[in-house]
């Protein structure tokens, strides 16, 4: 993020959700857990398949890692980023998530419109299929309910 809304609470670096069995990181959306990032993690607790970790470079809520991995440098970059309570980025990420949801809702409205036209024009199915591909990309975040 270009804007720096970080309030230096350290909560994001002290409660990092990962699924070590499937190598998934739920820190800035859902992404593959890299070896560099995994080396920084100290497991704290586990709920189901999710292990909550802290960063070994967190000292007095300040990062002391001189070689931050990409995941840390760009956090939060996704509207699906894990944000701790009272995070300074909450408003920004909330508005980005709402923009994604609005886009998905618009695509769904267009699909309904094109389905009505489909009876007379077969090229409409290609438009519907393209919209559905975009909607399906966000399925893991619950797009079918937006």
C-alpha cells in the first residue's frame, strides 16, 4: 500500500494465520506460504488446520527484519487481507473489499440481463461465461453470496 496507516501495534505480526499442512498463508488474502516467510514464523496456537504464528523479528511491536520478504513489504495489498482488530488499514481495506463486491454484484446483474437475451442471440453465452469466470475467482471469499 502506498499509504501508511500502520499504528505500530504489532498485532498483524503477532497473529499470522497459516495452514502448514497445505502450505497456505492467510495473511494478505490467500496465498502460497513461501520458504522465506515460513522461516520467520513461531507457532503459538492452533485451531483446526490453522496455526497462528508470530514473527521472530517482532520486537516491541516493531519489525527488526533487515530483509523483509515481499509478503511483509506489500501488506496489506489485498482487500482480503487479515486485519487485526483496530488496525489503521481497516477503513482502506473495507472500501477496497466493498469495491470488489460491487463489481461482482454488477457482473451478476449483467448475467441475468444476458440470460434474458440468450434466447435470441447465442453470442451472449460467451459474455455470461466470461463474467462467471471472474465471479468464480472470488468464490473462496464467498462471492456466491454477494
